[in-house]
């Protein structure tokens, strides 16, 4: 038997399974190059109002699978491997919390690899987390976050940082600034179907990120979210890059 983020994987599962979802029963498999076309499809389905240039395409997914496969997990329903139900992707990076404003397209410029992964980076930058619409609200998103947290522990990373989308801002953008909206979600006065979920999963909603990714519905705003790994061995450096 193999041990995973969710305990031991019972015998009888295919060899590629790195974890079995305790709530969903999904087979979680490490990111691999052959998944690129399927994951491109999942991206386009999950972010219908986002400009596709800000999403992973099949070429970029190939680079990511080559550079940092251990940072990606893909969920399949049962033993079939044609249709993916869920994916969590990321790269290692440095992050300057004194200058948090950044844009998803240019943030990785200058990184040492094509995918943006910097093997010397202390932080896991969550580039993507998606659950197929038919599989939502079954705890799969939480499982993906638990798997990412385990990746941080396994690789001794400082934690997870990401630009989280704030779809609910679309309904409030005429009366609130993005930071006011985020404060209200943080305080539990407003519900955002993505940011509320991330806060419930232990993330801190830090501040609005202007022009993060092109999405006219939310005037291209996102929210900087951070989870700090309590087991990080270099924690005196926490808070900077
Ligand atoms: C955000 C996203 C990943 C969440 O995935 P998910 O699998 O639905 O997440 P979970 O099931 O773990 O949790 C979602 C909600 O369902 C609830 N839930 C979990 N299991 C449940 C169950 N069995 N029955 C009812 N509700 C359940 C959770 O408590 C959570 O509630 P909340 O709305 O109060 O936060 C998914 O909606 C998605 O892919 N969205 C589009 C892409 C996206 O926005 N990604 C994030 C980019 S930053």
C-alpha cells in the first residue's frame, strides 16, 4: 500500500493513483504530458468569461508537465483516463509581499523555465484549480487544496499564493471597489462562490489585484490569496520571497 495526503491508498488501485478522494472517490493522478488536450478543454469550460489567452493552452500544459509534474494533480472518475473531472496546477516561485500587485501573464517573465516554474522558489503559486461543473459541491475543490497543501509539505515550500477570481464582484462593482468587496467577503457579509470557498479552506484574502486577467465581468480584478505552511522549516523568511 502507498501513503498519500489522505492516508493509505488501498491495494487494487491503478499504479498511477497518488491519492483517492475521501469525499469524492476520485482517482488523483500526477500531471503528465498526455493530459494536455483534455486539460485545455476543462480550462475553457471552467472559465467561460475569461480571455483564453490568460488560460493554459495545450502547449503551455506540455511545458508545465515537463518542468513541474509533482506540482499538478488531475482527478479522474474511476479507472478511465479520457475525461478529467478536476485539476490543480501550480509552479514554484519567489513572491514579494511588499509589492504584491502583478498580472498573471507577465508574472512569470524571466522565470528560468518555459512554464514559469522556478525550482529555487519558496512558494507554490497556484495557477489553476478547476472542478468540472457536473462534479462541483461534492468536496472535490477541498480535496485539491488538501493535495496542494501536501505538496507544500512534501517539497518544504512556504505555502500557497495565488490570484483568486472573484466572480461575485460582477454584481457589486458599481457600488463597491474591489478591495471593499473583498473586505465584505472576508467578514462574511457577502458570499463569493470562489473566494468564500478559498477562505473556508484556510486562505487569507490579502488584497485586490488590478488587471490580473482579462475578464470584463469583473473589470479584470482578482484577489491575492495566501496559505502559509505551518511546517515550513525556513519560516523565519516567511512573509518575503
Ligand atoms: C471553485 C471550485 C474549484 C470549487 O470546487 P468544488 O468541488 O465545488 O468545491 P467543494 O465542493 O470543495 O466546495 C464548494 C462548496 O460546496 C460545499 N460542499 C462540499 N461538499 C458538499 C456536499 N457533499 N454537499 C453540499 N455542499 C457541499 C462546500 O462546503 C463549499 O461551500 P461554500 O459555497 O459555502 O464555499 C469550482 O467551483 C470551480 O472549478 N470553479 C470554476 C473555476 C474557478 O473559479 N477556479 C478558482 C480559480 S481562483
